[in-house]
């Protein structure tokens, strides 16, 4: 994301990062991308009402919180592989 008050230093640093993706394939120095996120785990507290002719399916907005899960994604675009690791973190 480029901030509204763009600076020359920021743009230069971003160009350095983007240049990494233009490097030629080198199996001894693979380009590996890493990202992480956490997701809230929820459960329905009431059974949904299925759709019927003329009425859409209905789901209650109430839910039960069942902790969170952490997701770690590793991606090596030039190697043609990716890996996702999911870990529990119950709160």
C-alpha cells in the first residue's frame, strides 16, 4: 500500500522489494514469500432455516466463539510450491 504522502525514500524501498521478483531462477537462493493471518473460529448457536420456494435460507447472526487459528503461508513462485500451516490458538 502506497501512503497518501508518498516519499522518494518509500518509493525507492518499494522498487528494491519489487526487483526481487525479477531475479532469475537460482535453486541455491530461492525466492520465498511468507504471510500470516489469524482467523476467528465460530459456531452456529441455532440451526439455519433452509431455503424454500419463495423464501431464502436464513441464518441467525448470533454465534459462539471457539478461539482462533493462525495461518502461515509460504510460497516459492519460481520453485512452483506453496505450503500452508494452520495452528490452533484457543482463547
